[in-house]
C-alpha cells in the first residue's frame, strides 16, 4: 500500500509511476491488440479503465517487459 504525506507527493507518484495505454505500448513494444489480449487474460491488470484509455502501474508493465525479454532470449 502506498502512503502519501502531501498532495505534492501524490502528484509526483502519479507523474512517475502511472502510465496510460500508449506509454505501456511503447514500453512493451507490442500492438494495442496484444495489450488488450494481455488485459483480457488478466496477465496485466489496469488500475483504472477509462472510456477510451486505461491506466497502469508502470512497475507492472516493466515487469511484463522483462519477462517477455527473458522468454525471447531463452528461445533464441
């Protein structure tokens, strides 16, 4: 659980650690369809669904990217 002592700390956290779909696609280097499939299969869980976007914890997306890179290296 995250605790913030001020509104500024919260704002800083959101700026650094919350990303939208487009940013997640850039990190994962995958298609929107692939990301939607990962969400549907509950491999990645958004923290908020918006009408035209989703928000993710950057930490979750980076972990998935690392997993994908390791899997790709192992199959090479």
